[in-house]
C-alpha cells in the first residue's frame, strides 16, 4: 500500500489513475453488456466517453511531462 501511496502522491498522477480506471471500466462495459446495442443513445454516450477520456488522459500525460 505504501508503494501506491508513493506513486499517486500528487494531483496529476491521481487524475491519470482515475482516468485509466474509467477507460477500462467503460471498455469492459461496452464489450460485455448488450445495453449499448439495445439502446443506441446509451451506446453513443458510452463509446463517446472512451474518446473523451482518452483525450483527457493525453492532456494529463502532457501536463505531467511538462511539469517534470
């Protein structure tokens, strides 16, 4: 647990970790759930969320690189 506390000690790495977990959760939801196929509007939102989270992760990554 101390290792994780040492890694996620600032705001940018915590944000990157949260974005990563959200991307994985949405991708798993999209792959194993039939809801996006039964309700197309939910599918558009779910697949769009992956794109938005990917872009947000890229921005956080760039900020982390510029900060160090």
